[in-house]
């Protein structure tokens, strides 16, 4: 049987004349941080102080001595970052130039000092650039000339921290006769019968050539076996009454253990194990009267995708543990998200990421790793691209959560709109990858899943790549130049990127910018704002709705976070109300890789922004929304659940002082997976110029003036004028604290409103660095109360809590 020796201990890093202790898996930056040789690049403006690290060559060393009775010993690297020259005992072992693939080298019988010498990524990129010639790039760094995590070179939310190192596990594999080189399960289901076709590739030793072998596969109590004398085999299994894997909110996520054993007459030689799920997935790109659709269909059910974009969760990905993956993805599921797009400027994530998605019912849209650049198609890149794609398609295809392969991020759009075409003057730029090589690889290796050439992409060059009426659309004009109300100007078929910025939590800022007097334009704040004119766009977004906060940083911080939450909610509510024409939204972005002002819902220290709570609301199975329309407001009742929704919706036209000017109750019946759109009765429509009236819609157990406690119902609001023009009363409310029985680390904050209180928000980190709460912004009418549960805040008073509460205030 194959033996495995993990090589996690005994590594050193050569740093000038010094030799430092190294951690593997890891990277140069994390080893230097541990040794105290560099400051933390996440703090202050230290990023610039460590820029030299990425321009140096580095060597990892350890002694390799092994004694194995097996015929063959392989040195296996799951990830090397990036251009490496490997020697053992002073003799060459191999070279690498790709962070995104695995490597295997025969080191049978060899011992001595193992050296992994990493060239500077900048030097490697320059050498490739000299061969291929220049290509345009959105950013000035050379990410398109090296197969490395592109955002290592900086992005409009990320630092420039160009890493090197053994970033994924390394081991020795000792084996005899034969081993499983590749197992590729094609999993399908038809009329309740699950089918698994396991395609095996075998590698043999010299002594094992021609020897009769047996391959066996088992799943769900079903067994298949075959004998083989060559290097390939196919095993087919049928599972009767297979339970279907569903996205969260549509059903359960049953997983089945699939085990493959390779053996000969003397017993087992090698084993392979993965968990699989039975489900079908299609992508409906049919043309209709609205254009060209883009709808995921899982197990025959059409899905409105409630998605988020995912970037590497740390600028140093080797620090992301399985537990951290699980935490972040659980947060996604708890926000009613059902799809995570792994963005093309990052990495193919660790198996722990996809395992968690399998279990949580999170569909995965997987980009191939090309983003915002023109990529040469010549050697040495072309061979690396093909090897990388083949490696990762085979590695990831067992996961039922993986529902879509995508060729690139924004490169087809860039070719058409960003001035690349004339600059390229006929040079290759990646089109051959996205429309040729990659779809061929997917069709060959993983025909059970759909492929799309890019995001955005209209399906062909017959339409503009970012045409909202065809395929996928990236909506960035609103953030860059317009008010968020402009999201309502169109109904794209599928919105694969859109978003709005906000700063991270105050405690995150204070940790990242120690000793700095915080201001929007203070040195550290500006350094941790990577977007072009980012603060200008933030300020203009606030100014369209609110009076400028002046020098009040706390107010600026609240308003920018509030506008982020409102903006994203405005887009999602509008697009969800137009299902099935629009079939999905993918918010940019769920997470951050360091403490930064960005589009994320969860900041770089893992704290939830108000946007996170809004995602939980607007991505819920049932949503109530009021949408402006050319012929007057529309009440949209969105039911994405599997059950009919029968509800009475109370519509009230109200005055700013909380009195009711008109009221009616509308009975609504929304069938499963449908949207009901109803015009608001004319007598309840607020005057479009009024600064004193607004519209409230409540469904379910909603609060009413004078009631003791707010309920669990749904509420929608429509104000006809911007907040800065509305006649808000000075907000008045009481705050009381109630202990939670049996839970000493929790307290309920009860807020009782005496006036209209718009977008009340508790910032829990102001009560304690580890504090969190269960609610985001909420609007209370006079006489209503709300209960906010806070955990991890320690002993606090009502005055402490009041200082952490914010709301829209005319003052």
C-alpha cells in the first residue's frame, strides 16, 4: 500500500546571510513576520515598507532522508508560489512557473538537502514579457505574464504584497507496482437513478508494467470492479433511489462517499476517496422577447441565484484554515446566499472551501484565473494555462456544489471597451483561451457542467459583451458615476457584479491604523482606500441623500455604511422583483483580504458591516418591496420558497409625525418561486414632491404603533424625496437592557421609539472588540419597539449602548 510522509517540519528560509525558521505551508511574508524581520503590512502604511520582499529571490531548505522499501518515491507539491528551481542533494529535481497547479517529481533513492529556490515574481514576469511582448492591463503591475494570484499585485481593494513560498502541502509518496494517477467521476442522475462513471488513469513502475491489476469503486452500497492490464479503466455504478443534492433553500444536501481501490493479487496498492452528490445542472441561455437568458436550472428547477463574489480571504492565502473557510461560508449561508462566485483574480480555493459549500448548499461559480488583463497565448504561458486548467477541473469536479465554469473576469469586455483592440494590433490577448482551449477542456473532462466564456458575456460577438439584455452583466456605472436609484433603470438578465463601497468597522480601523486620528482623508485611511477616487465616490453617494457630515467622522462612518447597505438593497430588490427576466444577482463582494475600505459585506477582520444584515433581508425566501414606477409605485411580493405565500399586506400612507393619512389591506397570493406585482392604490401614493409623507407596507407579524414589541413580519418603505429634503423629526427613543436567561455573554437591547426613527443601527464593536449583534438598519414608527440581541460585549450600560446607536438625524 502507498505510504505518505508529510513534509511540514524542519524547513528554513534563507534571508540574506540569515537563516530563519520557516513554516510550510506558508510564504515568505508570514515567515518574516514570525521572525520579526518585517512590520505587519496590514497596519498603517507598512505595505510600502515591505515592497522589497516581492522583488527578492528566496530559498526554502530542509534535509531529506528517507528509507523506503517501495519501488518509487515521489516528491509532491500541492502548490508552489511561483517560479521555483528545485534541487535535492545538489542535483536538479525540476522547475515550476505556476502557482495554480500541482507538481510531482520522481526522487527515488535520493537524499540530501532539498532546496526550493524561488525567483522574484517580477523577474519571472519580465522574462515572459520579453518573449511575448507587451499586453494591456487595467493595473500597472505585470500579473498577466505569470500564472500567479493576480491580486497579489494589488487591486482596487487589495494591497500589493507579492508573495513567494511553499503555499500548499508538500509530501513524499512511496509506492510500488502502480498508483492512481487520476480519478475523474462523472456524476449524473436520471429518473431517480444516480449514475457514476469513474474514469481512472494509472501510473506504473517499471516492475509493474503489464501486471494485471484490479480497480474497484464503491458508493452507497453499490460496487463495481474491473481488471486492467493497461493504464486506463472505466468503472460504472448505478445507485437506485439516489437522494438529490439541492442548493440551500431548495432541499437537502445528501453526500455519498465514493471510494476507489487499486490492487493486485497481493492486495491493495492505492486508494482514492471523495464525497459526491447527485444532481443535474443546466444553464438556460435561450433567446426570448427580452433578449438572451442566463438561468441556472438545478434538478429541473429554475433558480434565481442569490450570490456573492468571493476573493481570497487573506492576502496570504496559506493562513486561511479550514475553520476560517467554514466560518465565512456559514456566514454566507446565514445571510440567505445560495451562490458563491470564485473570482478570476484570486486562486482555485482549497478543497476545504468546496467541501463546506457541498455541505451548506452553496452553489459555486468557478472562474478560471484570468482577470482584467490581456493575456498572451504564446509559450511559455499557453502550456501552463492548459496544464493548470486540466489539473483543477479534475480536482474540483467531484464537488456537487460546483455548478458553472467561467472563462475569465471582464477580459472580453475589456477588449471591446477599454482601448485594448487597437493597442493589441493583432496580438493574442486570451480570446483563444476563453472561446477555444477552456471550453474544449471542460467538454472533454467535465461534460456534466456548463461553461460560459466570461463575465460579463452576452453569449457571442453578435452583442456587446456587457449588454444587459444578453447573458451576464456587470453594473459598475452606478457606483462610478450615478446615484444608486439608477439600478432601477434596467433589468439585466443576470447581474454578475455590482456593489457599493463602505469603510470597515470602527474597531477594525483602529486596529489597522494604530494611533491615527481617524478622518476620511487621514493618511492611513487614504492608504487603505485603493479604489480610484474611492472617497470621492463615497462622499458623492452620501451627498445625494444626506447633508454633509462635516468633520464628524462617526457620522461619516455611519452614513457611508448606511448608503452601502441601501444601494445594494435597492439593486437586489429591483432585480428580484423582475424574476424570471432577471435570474440572479452576485454582489461584489462578500469578504476582504485585509482591513480596507471596500465593497465587502464582511470586513478584513471578519466583522459584519450593515450590508451583511441587509443581504440577509433582501436575499430571504420572501421579500416585500415597494418599487417606483413610471405609472406610480408598485408593491412587489417575492416568494422564492417552495410553498405558496398567502399574506395580507397593510399599505399605509403616513406623515412624518407618525400619523396615518390613509390605509388599506391587500390580500396577496404568491405561488412558489414567483413574484406578484401590484400597483399601489392611487389614494395611498405619497406626493412625489412631499417632504412630509411616505409609504409603508407591512406583511405578516409586523409592528404597529402602540404595540409592545416588533414582530417578525416584513416591511417595505418608500420615501418620495431624498433624506436631506424630508422633514424628519428629531429622533427620540428610549434604550433599556434586558439580560438573556442562561446566556451571560448576551444582552437584549430594547429600543422604544417616540418618533419616526429611520435606519436605526447599532454598531456593536463600539461596545467591545468581539461584540456582534443580530440586526442591521431598521426603521421604527412612533410607539414601536425593537429588540437587538448583542453577544460578546461584556458589561455595558444603556448609556454605552446609546453611544453606539445611530440613525438618520436632521441635525
